[in-house]
């Protein structure tokens, strides 16, 4: 009897040791965050721009709207990205909905990550209107779990936003939880004329927790310098020519 009891204890201990924790993020979709061989990757980095198209991007910054400044700056910067660099574009706030859920899931990968992609990214940017809310957390979830399909590569997100999250989530909390099990993702954040202190701290948290860079850009020149610095681009380098 004692021998059978001892065998059962060993069996149960083995099951507990073998089991892996499974972390689930809810709202607006469920994601599993398994522990996997994602650490210490030395492969080529893939880059994803996440650009704010919420309604506040129509506000003026000097004589131009924030959106106009962002588009013209992106055009100039995209020309400098070498054609062999894999880059893509996700946008959020580009549509509204009848319910908060619809507005808080208004995020779309409009140009998948690939090489020689600068012209396509700029073309898509020019076809989108800024009309909606600011679902940053949902966009980060989509980027992490969907857009980067090659899980063995290093991943970098360049987030450009003129405000903090206004859906019922926290990008800071999500990223803090994420980096406990993933170190293959770095997020650089460019805060475009963000006047609210809480929103600014929220965005700064996303960058610093992932060992990324945080920039405050209050002019077109500062936005340009921030993107160039994030991409580590030299001003004299040119990759492709983008037609108007």
C-alpha cells in the first residue's frame, strides 16, 4: 500500500513538473502566450510601423495638421530605408463603429512586413483617413501575435501616436506582462505633441520596458529626427524614390 502511494506521488509530481504555464490575454480576442525558444535570437530584425490615425491627428500643429506632418515625414523617411530591410505598416483609428468594441478594434495591417516595401507603405498611408479612437493595446497585440509570423526573427515596432490609450486596456500593463516571457520584441515610441502627462507616461512605459527608445516630437523636424534615429538612418542614404 505504501509502495503504491509513493508511486502515485511520483507520478503527480512528474505531471506538475512537465506542465507549462499558459497565459491568456482577453479583450478583444484571446491570445495564448506560450514559453518558446524566442530568446536570444541573432537573426535579421523585422520592422513594423504602427501609425495613429485617430481623429485627434486632424488637429493642427502650427500651420499644418499632425496627420499632414506625419505623412510628409514618413514619405521622406521611407525613401532612406534600404530595399533589403523588411518593413510593414499597421494603422489604427482609421475607422469608427457603432459600438465601443468596433472602435476599439479599428486596427489593420495594411502592408505586411516584407523587403522593398517603402512605396507600398507610403501609398497605403495616403489612402487612409483619421477618424476614430486610439486602440493602442489592441494594435500591439495584433502586431505581436499576428503580424510577425516568423517567430524566430527579432522584431521591432515603431509606434507613432499623438495620445494615449482611450479604450479599456493598458498598453503598459500588457507589455510588462509580455516581456516576462518574450525578449525578441523592441518597441520605439514617438509621442507626437502629446500634452497629457498620463498619456505620455503610458507611451514611455511601452518603450522603456522593452528596452526601446522614447521620443517627444513637437515639430515636423523633431518627428523626422526621431524616425531617422529609431531606424538608425544616415541622412545621406537613399533607398527608393517615392512619387507623389
